[in-house]
C-alpha cells in the first residue's frame, strides 16, 4: 500500500534514523493523526526488507481500523500522508544535522518578516560568528553571509515581499564581484 518511493526511502534509513522518524511522527507539531502512528508501527515491524504481508491493504485496514469496515481511499490517503511526513523528516534531519547555518537563515528571515530587526541583527551577527570557522570554502561563506544578510539589507529599504528578484540578484552579484576583486588584489 505504500508507494515505491516511500519504500525506497525507508530501505535507506538506518534503524537509528527510523526510530528518530518515529519520534518525528509522535510530535503533534508534525503529525496529528493516530492512524499515521499505526502505519509507522506496521512499517517498523517490516524493517529492513519491507516485503512483509503486513504492508498489504487488508493488514493495514485491520491494524488502522480495528472494525471490519474500511475505505481503500482513506488508507491510500494515509499512506500518501505517511510518505510526505517521511520526506519532511529527511528535510528536517538534513537541515538540523548537516547545515546548522541553513536553519539560521530561516530564523533570520522570520525575525525580519516579523519586524524584529534588533533581535534579527543580533542573531545574524551571532550566527556569522559561530559559523564562520565551520565553513571551509570562502565561496560558501560569502553565499551564506549573503543569504543571512539579505533580509536585513532589504528591511532597511522596504518590505521583503516587495523587493523584485532582480534586485536580490544585483546585490548578490555585487557581493560576488567584490569578493572576486578582493581575491585578485
């Protein structure tokens, strides 16, 4: 009943990651359906090959809807929702484990959009200081700083929503050209 991409993703998860996915599903912030938790338990029991008969429609129905009546469409929708949660989990794992500065960019953007400019400014400076030494390549540092500082630059002139994309690219190009010239001279 699970889609082929969902099963392929599940096969690539380690047991530790699969358990963290269970914690992700347990969070009411990400999942409000007890049926999704039941699907997770079925999936966990089929680890690591996911070829178990427990993954068939009737078994899903029996575990999810203990009564004899079930809707195949409802089970399909739940399995789709499960697959989407799995992809979201991968995104959060990637963002939180491998690139802490990506989360900082989102936080800075949110603070700026909420017009909390002093808090954003303090946060941006702290983030640059913390992440500056963790990035090996100067180009990565510059691009990170550009993405982090962009909301601050925009907020001084006008609302973030009103800045055309070409203006953003203009700021990026100026930043990259300046960096290039510094490297040459």
